[in-house]
C-alpha cells in the first residue's frame, strides 16, 4: 500500500490509499514500517510491545479509546488501568475502610459518629492516580523507543493498518508481525427500552464526579457483584437484579456464599428478574420496570443510577479483520487463535480478552504478551499455560480461587473420583468487633485416589487474593493434599486455615483417621 497526499477541507491533508504489492516489504515512500505493530494499548498489548522493544525490535503501538455512550473516555493503559482492576480495587478498599472504622471503636479508637463518605473526594483521588498511570505508560514507551500512535486502527491488508487520529489525520503502518490486543467493552442490552439512553456501565462508574446515589446493578457477573459490593460499602442504597445464577463460571457453592454475605450486609437482590424498560421521571430519577420470570409479575422501582453489567463484547467490529483474512468466532466475535496465539493468518496474533477461549484477566494477557514477544524475537519457545490461573472476586468478602470448581472437577473426573476437604473458619480480626463470619469458608477439591492431587482451591474471606496467590504456585507445581497438609501455617492468619483442612465434605470424616 502507499499513501497519496491530497489537500482536503480547511487545508488539512488527508490520505488516499492505493495498493502497493509486497505488503510490509514492499512499502512505499511515506509508509511507516515496523518489525512489530501492536493494536491496543492495554495490559497485554503494552507488555508485548515493551518486551519486544527491549529485545531490539522496532515496535509501534496503536491505541484509541472510543468514548462510552455517556461520553466517558480515558488514556493509555486499557481496561485494567482505567475502568477495571485498578479503580475497582481502590474503591473496594475505600469500602473496606468504612468497615474498619466501625471496627476501630472495639479496639479502643474513638471515632466520631456518624462517619460520612465523600464520593467526590474519593473519585478525584482515584482518577488522579489513574491519570498518573496513563502518563507512566507513555513515558515507558518513550524510554523503550516504542512509537505510540493515538489512532483508531483498521486493517488494509495482511501487513498494513490504517490509523486515523481524533482529528481525522490518517497514516499507514506496516509490520512483519501484528498483534491484536484490543480487549473488550461492556455490553449494553439495547433491546431494553431506555437502556442506552439512561444507563451506565463499568466504563463510567469510576469516572463519575458525583455519587451515583441509589443504584440498580443489572447482572450477576463478578463486575456486577464487585460494583454492588463497594457501592453498598460506601453507604449507598444498592440493588442487584439477576436473571439467573451469580458468578456462573465460578464454583456455585462459593458464589452462593458471596451473595449471602452481601445480602446480610445490606445489598438487596432481585433474583430471577429481568428489566423491561427504563424511563426518566420529571424529577430526574430513573423508573425501571422489570418482570419476575417465575411468576410473570411486573414491578417497578426508582433509582438514581442504573448500571449495566451484563457481559462484554470484543473490540473487533471496526478492525476490518476480513481485509487481513483474520477469522473470528461466529458466536462470540472473538478472534480464533492457536496455542501460539496466532490467528488464521500466521504473522497476525491476538492476545488477551479479544482472543477466543482465553481468561479475561489482566495477568494472563500480560504474560501471554511477554511470551509472544520472546518467541517472535527468538529468545524462547515457551507457550502461555492457561491452566490453573488464579483469580479473585473483590466482593466485600473476597473470593479467591485457582484450578477447577467442584462442578468442573466432577464433570471431568466423575463424582466417585473427587474428594472435597472444607471448613468454615473465623478470622482473628473478626473476633473483637464480633463480626459475622458465617460465610468465611475454604474448600480444596482433590482427586480421591492417592496422592490426592489438588484440582482446585477456593477461599472466601479477608485478603483472599493474597492467600490464593501463594497457594497457586503449589497447585501449579502439582501439589497433593498430603503436601499441603504437611505445609506449616503462619499463625495466626486466615491463610493458615488452608493447611488445616481435615474434614471431607463427602464423608464428613477426618481422612487422617479413616485412612481415605
């Protein structure tokens, strides 16, 4: 391809694309060529680009954030930095601090009552930190001599991408290898009247200047429960509307405990219900009409904010993938990849949330990106291993897990081949303030036959992410139940409870006594 400059309106140059044979090797004058071009400036894309540049490749990153329907936009760093993990964990921490303030008086601290939360102050602090990360990513790219284009990209052919800036400027970029790491965006239920006009998503909640007030969260995903959890913790009237089961892809016993804890601490749940329409009333409030699927009875409620958390869609629609011959799943619209992260076109790759069959988790995208860069640079042949990837749901009582759920283990190995060791426990921190610990629970899913290989670990309680991260290494290395039981615990911690699991869920007996 080549670019011919034409004088457009107001004297601005625009570019007309004409075919040039040879792809990247046959690039015409004015066309910028790279060893590696990464489309998408999120966690996976940035990790891949920086790793390749550090290994001596000429690299460019193309990233552009399409504003949400509410007009929210953000800088470099992708979902995790801007509208995901980072602001979510910080607002989760803000909510936990509210609980700690309540506990403080039991430990002798004199805390003036009532304690009030200032959403504006919290939001400003969180948003300023996110902006600092945006700037930090730009500096890192510059330090590694990675060229950054704030352009919206689309394929022209198998080796060439056309980038368009916010102001309409176009540029052609060619590369020997191209990595697609565009992630996904929240899904709007556009079939529901008023959903797009009056609702927001996780793209917006973290950038609100004012408190969302009384909020309806629609969805049963981890995004829905995490947002509902910190909103409740910040003292806001919060309702969750779920069509079916919560945390569908997680262990369902653990999911029930998560929602039971939330319900007992102030979050309301409308189970088995779906919204039918959203209307704005004369006083500015939103009236939501929904139906109970079991009884077919309709009901209404008024809210200040409606937050949709009903899934995500991959950012593939505007990439013109067909021009490059890149195939997508007809169902999910995600890009089909092999174990090498390669698409249907061998020199075009896809990593992270945009790739079919990959966990939608920041750390997996980062590691996949780094390993891909190392392979492309001839430094390694290692492939990303997507088994036993740990994660945590940052609900008020955190849920960490690694490996198989109990349902998955039974489906894969058969009920007679699976043994589950479990226990409820009470964190020491809960004792003095007399906190409810009825949902603090651990279970370890194992093969029944010796050496009782650990298939999955599920932990519900404080600091679940920190606990799960440590045990994830052992499970990744093929730990057995016996090895975990021979591990010395750190006393007095919640993590210690994992190495004290002696009760079999199936038999109700201590396996060290029965010889199971």
